[in-house]
C-alpha cells in the first residue's frame, strides 16, 4: 500500500535490522551523469507526482549516474536489513537514522555538508539526526500534527478555541451532542498518535539533553489523567470510518475538533473554506507550553557504499544546494514545510491563513522524538498510555514502571557509545 510522508510521525524511533531481505522494484530512471553509478532509495509515497519528481532531480545531476528505487512495503525494515549487506543503496531516505545505525557505523558522517547553512535547517528536525555533535541525515521536509477545529461549531456552542488542556477537556464535553462528538484523537482514543505530545505540553520531555528520563515528574501523571477524562466523558469520537490521519471525520461533521496533520490542510480548506482553524496541543499546568510534534525524513549515505564520496556529493547537491528542488519537493506534491527556515519563510503557499499559523506553531512549539528514545522505550510508554486512556489504569503507577524501563534503556545505549 502506498505510504505518505505522514508515516514518519507515527513510526516510532525506527526498527532494528529486519529478518526480511530487502525487496522492491527499481522503477527509477537513470540519472544523466556519466560518472559513478549511484543507487538512491525512497519509500513509496502516496502523493501523486512525487516519484516522477525525484526521478527528475536524479536525471538532472551531471556528476554521477543516479538510479532511483521506489520501495513498497515495510521500508524501514528493508533499509535496516540492506545496510548490513553490500547490495544496499548508496543514498537512501530514512526516518532517522536510528541510534543503532549510527552507533553501529552503518551510516556516513555528513556534518561538513552543512558548513555555512546548518543554522538554516529547522533545529527541531535536525537535532534528532545529530549524535555527539555529528550529523548523519539531512532533513528533507518537515511534517507536523496539529488540532483542527470547526469555527462555526465552536461559535454556536459558545466555545473559544482551547488554549489549555483543561479548556480542551471542557470544550470537547460542551461540543458533544447526540450527532457530533467534541473531539477525535483517533479510533483508539489517542493512545496511538499522541505519544509524548501531552508530556511536552506539561513542560516535560521524553529524554533530557543529558540523556535522562524527562518525565519522572508528578505533572506527567496529572496530564495523562486528563486524557482519561476525555475518554471517560464520552467526548471522543471512536470507531470513525477513517482514522486520525484522514480529515474525513471533521469534514463529514462527525466531530467538532480533530487531531490530524498538515498534509490534510489543502483538503480541509477546499471543503470547509474559512470555517476552520488550527491549534497546537494545548499547554497544561503552570510550567506547560503548547506542543507540536514534528518529524522529517532525511537523506543518508550507507557506510557500505563503495562510492561514499560520490554519494555525499550528490546528497549535498540535492538537499543542500538545490533549494529549488527542496521547495518543489515540500510543496508541489502534498503539503509540507521545507526543512530550510529560509525556504519556509518565502514559500507563498505558507504565508496566509491556517497554513501560516501552522508554520508559526511548528517553528515556535515544534518538538521531534529524540534520538535516544528507542523502540523499547516507545513500546513501554505507548502500552502504558493505552492502559491509562482506555482502561483507566492509575497514571502514577503506570508511569513509575515506564520510568524504570526507559532508564534501563538509556543506560544500555550509553554503554554502546
């Protein structure tokens, strides 16, 4: 099934090496250069025109003959397996790289490619691709999640756009009627998509800058308990025809507010006109702050490539020097924010209305899942969050167990450094 760039926001911290051999088809046109032959992998996007665009970029490169491979299926698992062989790609798109890939020496240091322009890359998405001061992936675009709301429904109910989590809980209850639910966070009540977003809204974080658990604090339990209130109040839409990443629940009038992604904005605008606005996940508590999850696929170079320097030069050309291609990739196929701050500021489609609001929210309140947040940590937290929201499990007890597991994980990865 074709995937879209939204997948990176729910893919966790990446996967370890898979047991499946890399599979897929080479559907790319060869590049126009006469130098080294380079293989470049992308995951299979759902946005029409994306495949043809990346093939066009490759064909325009004159210093190497670049062949694009479009990879269907479990792309993260495919690349993880291929990086352990000599038959993998030279250049590849990656939701990461993961900490294991960096510590295992599977990806090439790209730090010098950003000399003079590093500060122009959105730090929220560049930081998770940086380890011990070295950069291992060049961000391509920024995707984000945010809260959509129907202006007319809020106005009719006398509800102002919620600026705090308490206000969101109250608004969802007020907006819920026999025909319309107040809020849609996904068919599981938000356990799958929200992740660490509520913790950041409480002024906390998943992992601190010095590599410690960032939510060992009573505020975490208080905040997650409020998500349970939303579920228990029956204010949440459950069992919608499509899940949170599709805006149809909002567009069909099934809910007054919906957590979704920036990719949905053109469709929402087309169908609702000016009858909608966008918000961050609202702040909670005195130390809280608005929270906006962001993510970015990046370009990386395999350490097993026999043409590493040629691959590095190609990555620099495409994702550092060719800002015209970078803007085209972000905004012409689907709807995304360029990873370069300067490009986001000048992009006409991002200057007005909710699109401009979204760029501002991502810039001011964006956070990305930290590199040290491993799949094991993600699973432990995600399972606890589900039990809190859906089963009413005690937030303090659940988080106490998660803190222990995450602390052990952080100690494990530090020992590998």
